[in-house]
C-alpha cells in the first residue's frame, strides 16, 4: 500500500503533542506519509503541513473571546471542510478539540471521507449528550481510558483503547531525590505542591483558597515547603495572590516544571483536571479541589453522571483521595485534608495508595503510537 495522504486537526498544545505521537506511528508505518490540516510545532517536526496553526483553536468556555472569534472559527472550519472534500484524504483524524472537530468530522463522514476521533469526549462524566454527535462524526474513536470502548460500543460506536500517553512519559518509579535537588529542596523536607490550575478562571476561583489553606498548615508544620509550578504568563498573578494570603516569601513559585514539582512533593493540593492524573502517575497523595461560579456549578451538577470528579477516583472507581468541591473547598477543609496526608507519611495508608496508583499506571501504559496506527490503517483499508 502506497503512503496515504491524511488530514488532521489538533487544537492547543496538548492536542499538538498527541497528534505528534500519532504521526510518529504513522510515519514509522509509511515514511512518505503526507499530512495536512491544523496543527502546531510538534506536528510540524513530523513533516505536517499546517494550513492554520493549532493555537487558532485555543479558546475556552463561553466568554467574550469565544463570541468575538466565533465567526473566524466557523470560517476556518468551512474553508477546511471544502478543501478536504476536494482533496479526499485517505482519513481525517480529529485530535481532541471536540467542539471544532466533531462537526467537521460529521460533514466529512457524510461525504464518504473516513474519520477517526482521538480522545473520547467525557461522556462518562459530564457530556452524555455528545454520544449522538460522536456516532454521526466518527467511524472510529481512539480512547485513552480502558473503560471507554465498551461504553461507546453500547451506543454502536467502534473504538480502540490505545493507552494514555502520559503513562509512557512519566516513569513508573519517579526519582524524588533528583527532583528535590533540582528545586533546591532537602530530602528531609515536608513538601506540598500547590497546583491551582492552568486557566485564568481556575486561578480566580482556587488560588486564594489554596494559599489560605497553606497559611493554616504553617502553624502545624513551620518548616514545611510549598512549591507552585506556574505557567509563565500567570506567574506574576499567582505571586500577587500568594501575597494576598500572607504567604509572600513562604511559597516557591517556579515557571513550569510541574512534573519536577510533583516528583518532589509529599502531597499535592490540586485543581481537578488532567493534572490529578499526572499526580497519580507520580504516585503522590493529593487533595482534589474545584470551585467555579455558582451558576456554572449548578449546571455541572445536573450533568454529573457519577459520584467522582477527580480522574484518579474515576479510574479507581473509589474515593481513594479526597475531593473538596465548591462550598466544601474551604481553606480550613483543604488544610485539614492536606495535613492528614502529611501525618500519614510512611504509613500503610500511603503504601496502599501507591500500590493502587502503580496498578493504574500499568493499565494506562501502552504503545499508543503503534496501537493508534494499527486502528487507523484498518479504517484506511476498509
């Protein structure tokens, strides 16, 4: 079989990384592969020809930025759809970005272009209404969690579990000593990693609570070290919030390095999201928190499909780590839950949690690039 021409769309840096991984597998199978669409620098390194950069799709939620750019996004999708219907690629692969990709995939699939969607939308957590959209859009879904193919099969959607890429990036046995040395921390230090999120809205609703919790931990552990990995563009704002909580000079705020910080810590106070899965893969105890505008919270509650919100709890089907959400996420409660983990250092409780997270790591660790390539090749040959 000659090298196929494929089209891809990846939004944001995370989608660019995932798409780069898929391209590695496809180019190993077909060295002369041609690929085009919307992508970022990681895809470009693999020879991808981007008609538009992936950061064009990097908008979040329902805010003025989205509405101002809605026409532009619709126009880009229309132009790309018309181009791909003329070029007829062997397959279209939509990587995450479901609000953009599912509509595009549906239009292409309706005209006979095979479609694959990589990363199943969280229909098992919040968005059950997307099932029908996925069925109309994708000939095949590549799933990063092991329970998703069976769930999609219930709705007549073909899918393949390809593992979670993070499980291959994060070592099974993280080197805590090396991470602490890199951050200038001593081996004997009690270290709390504070991760209030990577979006402006998360910082707005969580950062002050997290730093106020840290201030309440200090009297019980005066020598404790707090480390915050911050996106460079948010670093100054986070520093100001720490000062507002009376923690100026008591927290170490570093640019990026979230994996180093998670490897170094004893426990993390962390916003619900993908970072909680990273913390689990680093085998770290955590306190998961989330807070948002009260109206958004009411709407989310109505859509919630299971008792857990944090990914480690969802994947373990149990409250293996505490979740403090909305009104429950008070500084007092956050401090208390964090201190309970610190008090348990070296205990059977910590050992049991590490065992659960190690088993989870093994479950998620697969050759994602190869498995994805095999599934995509079947779609191309069908």
